[in-house]
C-alpha cells in the first residue's frame, strides 16, 4: 500500500487494510526523528549506537483506533551493554521516570502512545527486550512501536508494529521512508552543475598539510572578474596613417598588461575570500581517539545554522549532523577503527551557500 499524506494535512497516514490501528505521524516529527537517529548512528564506528524513547500524542478509540503522534521524547541510554538500546537496572530509572511523567492522568492532552528505537542490528524486527519494555510500559491494544533502520548513504526506513490479538508481529506490514520529501512525493532541489559558481583552492588534504576548502553557491553569483574584449572602430584618415600601426601596438600592449594585472589582483582576491572562509580543519591523535578541530572564528562557522560531518573510516562512511552549539564547540572526539580516516565537513553560512573542507588522517 502506498503512503498517504493527504488527510489529515501535515501528517503521514500509516494505514494497513484490516488492521485495528491507523497511525497519524506529524511530518515535522519525521524530520526530528531522522535527525535524532542520525546523531546516534554517527556517534559510534561500524554499527552505530541505537537511540530510542517514547512517542507522544493521543489515541482516539474506534474501529480502527487512530493513534496521533505529535512529538517524541528521547530517553538516554548509558550503553553498558554495547551500542544496542538496552537498559540495565541502574540506567532504566530514566525510562520509568519519563513514562510516569507522560501518563494520560498527568498530561491528558499529550501522553505516551508508543515507543521508538533505531535498529542497527541485523534484520528488522522487535527484540525480546523491546517486547518486555512494551508489555511493561505500553500494554494498551492501541499503543504502537516504531523501528527505524538508519543508512549511511540513503534515507532511513521506518516501520510501525501494532498488536493483533494481543501480540506484535515479527515484521512490520508497511515500511516508509523517514524523510518528509519522500513522503510528500517532492522532487529534490536541482543541484548546480559541477564547477559552476565555485571557487576552489587546490591544496593537499594529508594530515599535517592544509586541508582542501571549497566555497560553493547553489545559484548564479556575480563573477569575481569581468574583462571586456576591446572593440576598435575603423576610420579613414587622409594623413598620419603611417602612425596607426605604432599606436595600435602600444594600445594592444597596454591592454594586455592591464588584463594580466586584473587577473592577478582578482585571483588574489578570490584566494583571500576562500582563506577567510576556511574552516581550518586539523586532527590530532589523543590516545586511542582522534580529535578533529576547526576554527570557531571562521565566518563560515560563526554564521552557520547547521553543519554535516562525513567520516570515511576504512571505506565505511558515516554522516554526523552538527547543530549551532556543536559547531561553536570547535572540536569533536572520534575513535577510529582503521589507519586512514577522511573527514569532510560542510557548513551552511547562509541560504544557497555552503563551505566544504576535507582532511585526511593517516597513521
């Protein structure tokens, strides 16, 4: 069955014929869930850490019952048992506290209607510990579970699990892309042709040498240089024509020198502009970890509303989203699993403008 988003407006409708529950998932919650899952996925090499918590909304009884999800609340896990979203008795207190605060008797307008977890393990099904958690905190027939499968190179996939005859199925009956654009059937924004509207400083990207910086525009921008081709008018003079070749030669020589000077000055201005916007990426080995740093004073960082760090570690690429606070922090600790790690950082200082810098570390 194809996803529906037409009714109600602003929600993705997850509906399977014959099932007792229909889910209305708010579209801005889709975007925020995707960001939360990506954050966990990029925090641990190889498999990525799972994240989870409670889905918040309301339930309208009926046949089918309608579960409306308007928000979610992440619940932190201390990962004492590895990167999976598993709780021990010590760190399970936060889970119980969150559940108690979100009961209909405490918050009747918005309460716990389900549970979500990202799934970085093999397969795509609820684990025994998920079922234990759901039976303990969410035993209602209309309370749901949402699993989200993150990917490094494509859109994450989600799937709801609904009790039928008191039991959750082994597989979700309907998967959906966890991104608003795909749910609405929108076309991706056109990208500028490669090399168009781009100033680049070609430098080495090996650790210990300057990183490569690119300054990109997604639309037409004024050129740094503009040179007009000289146009010479023809005239017929009765006298002095013998001096015309000499005068023309001087004019041509002057124009060539002026054009070369303009190119030199313009090139220096372009290089200076890229230098000012440089992120100044650097990396240092610290024990078993790598410390990636960038300039907090760079205009590109100071004015950026968001950023994206792509880490290629031994051929495996992981994206890490960066918010304003993380960008202003100026550094990030990463535990590498190979002897060659490539960092690619993109910041967005204003609309339609991005600054990209790459740096490679080798042991």
